[in-house]
C-alpha cells in the first residue's frame, strides 16, 4: 500500500513535469516571435523598474529609521546619564539626611543633658538661697539680740555712772 501511494505520487509528479516542459516549450516558441520578446522584455523591465523603485523607497525608509534610531540612542544615552546623576545625587542627599538626623539626635540628647544640669543647678541655687536666707535671719536675730544687750548694758552703765 505504501509502495502504491509512492508510485502514484511519482506518476503525478512526472505528469506535472511533462506539462511544465510543454508550457516551457510553448513559452520558448512564443519568445521566438520578436514582438512577444519585446513585450516580455518591457514587462520584465517594468517589473524590475517598479521593484527597483520599491527597493529605493524601502532603502530611504530604512535610512530614516536608522537615523531615528541613532537619535533615539543618543537621547536615551543622555537620559540614562541624567538618571545616573540623579541617582547619585539622591544617594548623597539620603546620606546627608541620615547625617543630619544623627546630628539632631545628638543635639537633642545634649539639650536634654543640659536641661537636666540646669534644673539641678537651679535646685542647688534655691537650696543655697534658702540656706543663706536662714543664715542671714539667724545672723540678724543674733545682731538684734546683741544690739539689745549692748543697749541694756549701756543703759545700766549710764545709770550707774550718772
């Protein structure tokens, strides 16, 4: 069955080949006629000319596309460079922001420490002021007492003496 199908296919191919040879011979006979040959050449030249025009147009479009691609490459290269510079600037800004945040934390801690020290100093000054006030009152009371005693002694002395 396989050989039968192959043989049938071979016969069909042979028939097609013979038909092609007939048409080729007929075409050759037609081309022997000068008017047909000139018409065939005109047709070939016209087709070649139109294909050449189409090729030139395609080459023109290709040149435009290549120029556009070159421009796009140049623009994209510039954009990539700007993007890289922007990324570098952003990284520097982020580092500076981190440094500034660390400085703010350190300053905040220092302000807290200074505030605590000032509060302790204020409390110490209050205690000293109260101590000085108490001592001053005590000294004033002693001075008043001493002055009173002196006056009493002077009064006694003046009574005795006089």
